[in-house]
C-alpha cells in the first residue's frame, strides 16, 4: 500500500469529521486495491451454475397465508436511497423524480414507496417499519418528503440511516483527488455493500429486535417492483436461511449483468459481476442457458444472523472490492481520471453457508437506471393501482433506444416530451435517432423508428410512428 497516499486520504476524511468505521472500511478497500487484489476472476471451472431455484408462483400456491402474515408482521423494509441519478443529469435524489400520476397527482419514486408501505400497514394491520439509507446528498430532500406525508408515521424505528462516503482517488497515484470547481465531486459512496457498515454503526438491528422484528427486506429505491411481500416473507421464514437473494430469469438483455453461481469448494453462493469474469470464460458467463438467473439486488436477511456476522467482523464485512474507473466530474469525460472503490451488497451471500435464492417474476424487477427505462415507466404500458403497484399485462417490454445526445439528461428528455411520452402498447421496439419533439397523443407501433433529420424535428399531435417513421395520413 502507498502509505503516504493513504495517509492523505485518511487526513481528508478526518478533516471532514468522518467516523472511525468509515475510515476503517475505506482503509480495507484501499489496501485491497493497492495490492492488486480487486475483484479477482471467478473462474468458470471453479463454480457450478445455479439451477432449480424455487419460484414465487409455486411458493404462493402452497403457502399458508396465515403463517406468511405472521412472518410479514415481523419484517422491516429498507430502501437504498443514496443515488443522485447523475447518469440522467439529476442533482437531487433520483427517488424524487416523477414517474407517473395517480388520481391526477404526480407520483415520485418515494411517493410510490410510501404508498406501498402505508397500504400494506392498513390492509394487513402490521407495523412494517420503513428505513431509508440516504447519502449526504439525498438526506435532506428525501426526509422532507417523508415528514410531509400525513399518512406516514413512525416513531419507534429510525426512518433514516446514512451511507458513508469516501474520497475518489487519482488513478495514477492513489492520492485523494482535488477538484476546486466542485468539491462535493471529490467524494463518492462505497457502493451498496456499505449498507452493512451503516447498519453496524447506526445499531439499527438492535432497535429492530427491540420492536420484535426478525426479518429485513432490502431493495433499491429506483426498483418500484420490489414492494413488500407477505408471500416472500413467509417463504424466507420457512426456509430457515439467514440470507436470501431475489433472482429473475435472464433474457438476452441481461447477459452482461451480475449473476449467481455456486462455489465448488465451499458450496456457497457467489455473486459474479462481469468484471470478475476471465476473458476466456465470457461466452459461458453470458450464456443464459448455462447461467439462467441474474441478481435483482433485492435481498432478505435474518436480523439476528446479520447482527452476529457484523459482530464477528466488527462491522466491516470482507466483501470483494470493485474498482470503478470514472472521471471526477461524471458529466465531463475530459476531467481527471479517478477510481471509486466499492463493494456489492449481494456479495455478502458468500459469507452465509446456507444462503439461498428465490426466483421472482419480472413484476418485482422494474428498475429505472436511464431515461430509456423512464420512457417505459411513464408510458401507457403501466397502470399505477390503488395499492401503488406498477401493473402491466406481461412485463415484457419493448427495447428502447433514445439518442443519447438529446434524451440522456432528464431536462432534455422532458423538454422533448412536453405532453408525456407516446403510447407504447402496440410497440415491439422504439428507436429515436436525432432531435425529435413530440406532440400530444402520439402512438408508436411495431418496430417504431425515427431517423436523424440533422435538424430539430417534430411529430405532430395524434400521429402514428412505425417502421417507416411517421405514417402517412392519406389512403393509397
């Protein structure tokens, strides 16, 4: 380890008033990175594919719903809410981005999450505590939304724990980066694996135990499909497993994502990201027949088992370290190259010998990572029910390719869809190339395509867009 460079990072964290556990966690990540032990390859020859995972549908058919409700009444809900949505040009919590309307009201991610929790509490007469893991940049705005919701009250369990943050480091030297133009951009989160250190430091698990909570369901705030489920709570309780990951069947679109494998030597589950795949194993790792499941990043944990594991490691679990190569200013590809050191939450499965998986339907995996995803979420493909469920007929969506020059940032996106996104129910795929703005009541169908006209262009009200672009409105 470059002791001098790390000392600079440590001094910077101390000057920021950061806790001992935050610094200790960063030290472990830094030592791992500087000794070239980052995300070593998980070789195909050393693992077995994951197969024969129980499905949500089969579980529901045989589940004793009284037992499931009893387990659900001992469950808490934790949402990872530290993301800013910088990939979409946002400067606030992504969870505050409007997604749909419900009875004329604009509904943000966080409004929908609160609706799901409040509805479950009222209909099933359970406490279902909700905690957000916020970052220092999402805390104030997100907590303002929680505190202003008159239907949401919670006093015995904290509604927030804070994610740690760490310095971005200069790729060449390992020193903390300096960016006077915006000093906030000198810092980054340590990935969602930081959840475990945040739980340890906040002592939230002890508080949950005092309220009779035995199970904790954790998911991303931008995945509106990951709603509370008494069926899954019942299955998790019945399984006796300390740690359960929700997985879904991979499609061709999921071939490059993280997937679960079984370590031949230990028999434990391993989360394998594509960055951990050796080049000679790429074809096997991307085979959806050989490795049929991907990680949805929704997990269930037993509070007592997790608390015991955190005590064993004093809050800092030995998770594989991921070195993400970025620029200090994500919006400026010409700014200084930096490394962000991270860990993944699902990788903790390898620390629990009896960790397991459950196969869920696509209705439980509806992430919004890009404006392509938002395009679908805001379309007529979805209906937001009175239980705040994002409902669709089959959850098989068209592929969407929006020109990144004009639609990547949310401000540009909203400007080009002033009346809302076009209707998608009849579309197999959508490709918009060039600078197009859309009028009211536009409908896409089949393999809809708009070519770049090399000048700002307009789709008039009520038009149909298909494989030939804007369809002619005269009879031939």
